[in-house]
C-alpha cells in the first residue's frame, strides 16, 4: 500500500490574536474545521506589545488543546515576522471604535495600521497569500491594504461580509420555517456597515419564493433589511460586547468556501471590477461563486430591480466617500 503523505503545513497568520474574535476562531482553525481534517498548520499570531502577555496565555491554551494539526505556534508584535511566508492572513486586529468617534475618525486611526501591514505582506508573505480583512472599517481597510501591497493580486485581498450573509440566511430560514441549508439566493451587497444591502429578492427556501412571505418590498424595507443592517448593534446592546462567536464562525465559513470551494453562492467583499456598475477602486460585497483551489468569481447576469438598485447605489456611495477620505489621508 502506498504511504499516506499529509499536505505541507499552511502558514496561517492572525492579527489581533489576543482579542475576542481570535479566541473563538482559534479552535475552529486548530481542529481542522476550516482547512480540512488533514491540513496541518503553523500559526503566526500577531499582537501589539501591550497585548503580548495576554497572547502568551492564548498560546498556552492552544498548546493545551493538543491539536494534532498544529505543528507550531509563533507569537510576535512584528508584522514582518508574523506575515513571513504566510499562505493565509486573517486581519482581525484594528483600532476599536470608541464612543463619540465618527467613521472618518475610525478610518484615520486604522489607516496607518493597514498601511504598515500591507507593506509587510508585500515584502514577506507568500506571493499567493489569501487575505481576509475583518477589522473595521473592513472594506476600506482592505482597499488601503491592497494599495500598499502592490505585488499581491488585489483579488487575493477580501473583506468579511459573511457574518452579514449568515445573519440574513438565518432570519430567512426562521421566517420560512426551514433549515438554513434549504435557503438559496441570499447575498449581501456593498459595505460591511449599516448601509449594506441584504438582498433576498430572488431568494428561495426549499424551492419556494421568499419575497411574498417577507411582506414583499414594503416588508423588506420596514422589517428584514434594517434588522440585518442593525444586527451587530443589537448584539452589542444585549451582550455589552460585539459579535465574536458568530464572527469567528463567519471567518471560518469565508475561508472554507474560498479555499475548498462551495456549491452555494456566498457573499465576499472583493475588488469592484465594474460589475453591476460599481466603480473600480473600492472593495464591495458581491454574490460570489468559489471554486476549489482558492479562486472565486463575481456572479454575473443578475437582473436588479429598482428597489435593489436604490440600496446598492446608497452603499456604493458610502464606499466611494470612504475611499476619498482614505486617499486624502494618504497625502
Ligand atoms: P478585540 O478588541 O477583542 O480584539 C482586537 C485585538 O486587536 C486586540 O487584542 C488588540 O490588541 C489587537 N490589535 C489592535 N491593533 C493591532 C495591530 N495594529 N496589530 C495587531 N493587533 C492589533 O476586538 P474583536 O471583538 O476581536 O474585533 C476585532 C475587529 O473586528 C474590530 O475592528 C471589529 O469592529 C471587527 N468586526 C468585524 C466584523 C465583520 O463582519 N467584518 C464583525 C465582528 C467585528 O465587529
């Protein structure tokens, strides 16, 4: 019988590794849930210096998890060390939004972080590194990162809108009294912000149209759409902290679909290429189809009604404005 050889380890970098999302994400990665049960990993964990003591506790827990797939764990505060030879980079660490801060202030605080991380990725990461930006404002942070990483293909940099996608799937399944696995055709357009457009106008659940059950366009506008747009805020209000378990699960879903392929249409914020009239230069969430081996394509040919177009234009306008603000800060 031929000897079974396991694949070479994947170098997976997580930034903000001592934070709450990372704490929920690490068990999913280490157990093989995301990259497969035979895929060994080298973990590269990045934190800012004040959080390194907390990170060393997280590392002890990873070791104590005795995960057979984890071949090594590195902890550092230097992006040039953390991103070295990275195959996958999960950028969770970001400057948090404080009370009274506007989106513009958040952008200004995060720009230097994503500029420095883009430059480091460009220098030391694997040339085909797959990047998912989670830290907010995620779409525009991805745009900044890509700008400062000119040797990494822009399509290899993405931002997370899978949590919004999953929230929409779950609410449709609940209203249609069915399982999430029977729901098709849900997607998120635009920015991971309160302007995002969770689109269920063409969705089906167990083959049945969803729109009539959701109260038609009026019902969507009054109920479903604001529910999804404000779900993150509702979790913060109830829990006193932002979504972490569901965010980690969504990161796992995003990477699994991207790396291993997915028969369903999913949502990812990716570089706009002119599809659906969205101008190049922003990272925009589209419905995408992922093909095994790390490629994806924006689903084409969707006939958008006037109702959807209005929401898509509004979230695009927000991203164009964020891009202008970021470009002004580059000066
Ligand atoms: P935490 O505050 O628990 O953790 C963030 C960690 O990042 C901290 O340990 C901090 O020390 C570290 N950090 C800060 N700057 C860093 C830098 N320059 N390099 C490396 N590490 C750095 O936040 P958590 O709840 O984990 O959320 C992290 C980010 O995810 C936030 O920006 C949050 O807004 C964003 N989210 C994005 C979501 C999405 O769907 N795109 C959903 C969940 C979440 O709200």
